[in-house]
C-alpha cells in the first residue's frame, strides 16, 4: 500500500533542466482521503483533474495547473446534498534541491538550511519529484464556500416542523397557540371548520 500522499507525487524526469524547456500533461489524481472542509469536500475516491504545465526556470520548475474537481457536501440551511464544481488555477515554483550536496546527509543538511532561509510557502523538489499535495489542497479549500448553500436564496427549514421550505406549501404556517388560551379553547371547543391550517397538525 502506498502512503496516501504518494498519489500527489509527480515525476518530472522528462523535463530537461534547461531554462525555457516545457512539458504539458493531463492527469487525474484519485484522492485517498477527503480534500476540503468539514461541510464540503472532494470525497475520497474522487478524481482531481489537472491540466499540468511544467516549465524549467533557473531556480527550479514552475508548475502551473488548471485544476477541476467536484466537491460534495450539504446545504447549511436545508441539509440537502449539494455538488460544487471546482475550477482553480495553481501556480507554484518548486526549487531544485541544493546542488553541491552528494551524500544523503549533505542533502538533508542543505535542505534544512534552505528551509530555514526560505519562506514557509516555498516548495522544493525532491530529486525529480514534485509533490503537488499542498497546492492542490490549498486550491480546493480556497475555492470552497465556508457556508455552502443549495441556492443563494435557500429558505432553509421551517422552524416549526423542520421540513424544507421548498417542499412546503407557500401558505404553510404553524398555529401558535398561547398555552394560556389553549386550555380555554379546549373548554369552549375552537371552531375547527374555519381553520385553513387544520391539516398541518399531521406534520
Ligand atoms: Zn438549501
Ligand atoms: Zn412547518
């Protein structure tokens, strides 16, 4: 079994390390675990499609990609399942590993030094390997709404019965009977025939 994150590794060995060289790929990555936020995410087993372009530049490889995927979640108001198309552009520079290091230990030390110098968001290649996990995760999470809705004007659920408003009649209401009068009504017998909402007591 490969480690889950291995699906995000892309081998760039076909790309010559000469500034100006370029390669394009069309790839699908089947994500091994959900990518997104609690309420909406690209689910495990779903594909993330990438139109990938690798360009050799002096410091490393410039990675651009058009990412597309489908996220699944539920409407925050009415809890209906929703699907969301994700379309996002990624662009990241992956730096080459430091050159003069020959042994593994030297490479590790050099990489650590580079890590200390560089910003946290700088990405580095491991040999020819480009790890796409962070930019893919970031792109998807940034494209997802914090409060996903099935429609911008989703009316949500009726507070009285918990049924979706979209499934209820437009004149749906709940009779709010003041408990003090409810007792009185029982005594005197409220006139049921004049009440248009009598059938709602089933809900
Ligand atoms: Zn909704
Ligand atoms: Zn109701």
